[in-house]
C-alpha cells in the first residue's frame, strides 16, 4: 500500500566560510543587499527560543548576523515534468557567526506532499542541485518556475553569489556541493497508529533518514543510525547526512506543536553543533601554521570556556537531542584530537621558550663574567 502523508517540510543547509579577514566586508555587503532583511533574535518575538536556550547560548545567538530573503512570492519549482513534483521555497535564511562561519538555510515544501514517495525523491534530488556537473541529469531535470529564478542555473548562481568561494570549506575537507537535510514528515495514522505497528513501515523510515529515493531496495541496519524516541508516534533519525523526524498524525501534537519546535528550537540546536564542529576544524587547521599557533591557542581556550563547557538548554528533550547530535557529528572525538594537538604544541612552545630563556641567561652570565674579568685586570694594573 502506498504510504500517505499529512504534512511535511525539508530544510536544506549549506555551511560556508567567508574569506579570512573579509568577514566584516561580507556582512556589510549583505546589509546593503536590498533582497535581504537583517534580523536579530528578540526576546518577545522569539520567546520560545529565548526560554529554551541558556544564557551563554543566547549570547552566541545574539552575536550572529542573520539575513532573511523574502521573495515577492513563494519560489515555485518543478522536478521532472512527467511526474509533476512541485515544491515551493517559502523561506531562505543566512546565519553568520563572527568567526566567519555561516549557514545558508533553505526551507522547502512539496505541493503534492500526500505521496510519501514524492518526498523521498525530492529530498534525494534537491540536496545535490548545487553540484556543478551533469550528474543531475541522472536525477531528472529541475526547473524553477518563478520570476525570481528562471531555471536551476539561476538558482545555482544565487547560491554561489551568497556563499562565495568554496576554498575555505575545501581546506577543512567539507563537502561544498551537497546540502545537509533537516526534514519533517507526518504520515497518516492508517499506516502507523493504535492499529498499525511501526515495523510495517520501518523500511520507509530508514529510506527517509538516509535520504534515499523511493525505488531504493538497499538494506540498511538501524544500528548504523542514532535514533531519538521520546515520543510515542514520532522518531528522530540522525546521521552525517542530516536529521529527519518521522511522525504520525495518531498524535495531534505531531501535526501542531512538534513541527514548530523542530524547525525552531531543535533546528538551532543542530546549527550550533554544526558550528562547533566547523570551528574546531578551523582551529585545528590554524594549529598547522606555526605563526598562527598562539592565536589559535587563545581561540581554542575561548571555545572551551564559552561554548564547549556550556550546556545548551535545560529542556529534557532538547538536552537528549543535543547529546545525540554531538554523538552523530563525533564532536567529542574531534575535540580530543584538537586538545591533544593544543597540548603538544604548547609543550613544544614552552620547551622552546625555556631553551631561549636558558640561552639568554647563559649569554648574560658570560657577559657579566667577562666584565668582571676586565674589571679585575684593570684593578691589578693599578
């Protein structure tokens, strides 16, 4: 039986890094771009986010520069003219931290969302539209039907204009061509509810999390994924491709409350963890340059004190989700690697500093000894 859905959206996330020393110029450029509206987190307007995050994380958010792209109308597009999968882009945000690490965040919704296969195929195809090769031909053509973007090439140009060069991302071994996915779907309770067990649709859940097309017949072990199961009729799956929340309208909250929490509190929890990972990799890279070691060391100490050692939220579900995301991104492993490099480099620097100090002292003692000998000879001569 074909799986039916009641609600869905997918955010596609593209991390990028502004050029060294040119972050302020980028922010100034975005302020001048009339297509974008600058916005900041406001306590009254963003009350749920304010209550969810702890003070240190609020400070981090308040230091961000956020720009919202508001098109004259929803950006409407079409994938595969024969199958007729239409979608809109109701929201595009750019979130920039003062370290030069930024995120392009694109929200999409499918017009014909009732067919779950359409959602699988759309997510699978759209995440690769930023590729600059002919590989998309194997996924069918993507044509944007809007006054804002004439075709897929126009949309690619828009992304390139916003994100700039991929050089900084490539230096950190980041995939600059594939979007991360952050997806939500609420399926019909006839497929999963009081009278229908989850096991009957488990294969659809696995496809959804792994961003696979509807016709994929591969076998994937659930143990390879991080699963969060706080809710009775909702499961969150996490892997390095992104995060997907798979729910059923057997619980009314999955149609009302949970979608809003997922695209606000939990989305920014994900962004903050992605930011931690990229910042750690950026600091690690700076440790490879001798002239940058001291400055990188200060950045790492500041990161440890103000971000790594800080809890994100006191919300029970949020705390567990944050932990799952951290595990999925292997942040603990990365932090230990950077910390070990930090300790070794600073040990070497201290040894080198100690050697220099010893040499200076030895020279000073030698000079003092010579002066004393000269003075002694002068006294004897008298």
